[in-house]
């Protein structure tokens, strides 16, 4: 109960900040957004292993070992090491036939391996055992560390680890779909450690010093967001030049301004409430985003935004 009361008090403080100090609230949002974007950085290649499943003639298995800040680091040396894994895929083309899988650890785990070769060898051993159990394979005891860090393209590896639908082969992949902050945070919340862990035992360690790997999910669920009812009024001066835009947005499913993510640029506004609403408006004039104010009426559940038009450069 004490925790719930503390959370309620925090939301109340944020509501007061948004209503009484909108600029300070927006600075707070930007700080939180920057921190979330840092944690949601995409996986990066670290090393590539070449293994060979027994009983599969002429088909090697490439294991892309990556660093990903989204994967938590173990809190203590004896704790399980969280791991995120993509699907096992078979690749063929230009006479080359092989299998590939992507594995991600927290970058700190890989950094400790770089500093201590024994730890890296131990981590590779656990990685191979994990792949065997997860993919129902038997791998040869011999493996090689390739001279390159990544087998395949960077974008394809990141898509596999993130669980997104793969694009059709041979199509242009120059366009990248970016997720909003709230979608990213929603994804992270869905990827907590409540998933059933996969535990692997190091055969060379005693039972009291078992090192484990815990698999975490990275499935991203698409959100269906509705467009809220809104009204935008242009306030003009005596010469009929626009001075500011007044935007009224009805959010009946929102009880607190802390649920809203407001993003303002010089030419558009994006309001998003995770799992509920999303509204993107192109503004007819360039605006001054730094002096924009937003007030949420909790009784009417209406968000009022005032956006001054940018003054022309002298």
C-alpha cells in the first residue's frame, strides 16, 4: 500500500508540474526520453562464432554474438546471465548454404569477457550449450571465432533479435521504421524477467557455483491507437497574420497528464497515449516550440495546447 501511495503522490506532483510549470515538465520529459532512447539503442555486433552441427554435412552454423543495452546485466556474479535470442534460420544463395542465429548479452557482460579471456571462453561455452538446447542441436566441440564480427547484414540481425517481421528478400531496406518513445517503453515493460527462464549449467563448475543463462523475450506487439477528437483554432492579429494556434484535444480515457507524451517540432505536433491514442498534426506555420504551453483539465479530460507562431528572423 505504501508503494501505491508513493506512486500516486509522484503522479500528482507531475500533474502539478505540467499545469503550473509546463516548460520544466517538458524538460523533464526530454530528459526521460533521452535516457529511454539510450537504453533502447539497437543491438550491435560483437563477435561471430562458426560451429558445426553433427550429422549436417557441409552446413556450418554462424552465431552472431551481440551487445544490447536492452538486455539486463546480472546483478551478481552468481546470478543467471540474461540472454536474448533470435530465431534459427537457414540461408542459401550463390552456392552458400548455412544456418544462422543471433544471440545478445548486455554489453557489460561482453566487456568483462574482453578483459578476461577465461571469462570469454566460459561465455562462449554457455552460448553453445544454450544454442544446442534451444535449437535441439548437437554441436561439435570445435568452433572458430571469425575475423568478422557479423554474418549477414546489420539491419537483418537487428530485426531478428527484435522479433519484427522480416522484409521480403531483395527489396530496398533503406527505409527504417522508428518507434516512438512510448512504444519503446511499452516494449521494454513487456520484456521483463517474468518470462520462464532457460537455465544452463556449466559442467566444469561445482553445483554451488553454477553459472546460468536466463533467456528473455523480445517480442514486440503492435499497438492499435485511435485518433482523438480535436479542434484547432488560429488566433490572428489585426493584420490577419497568425499569432498562435490553440489546440483542444479530448482524451476521455486519460486520467492524468503523465500518461501523455507530447512532442513538438517547428512544423508539427505529436500527442501519444500508450495503447489509447495517437494524434499527429502538421502545422500551417512554423512555431516556437520552446514557448509552447500545455494544460490538462482532469475534470473534463481535455488537453489544451497553445503554440505561438515563430517570429521571422530579423
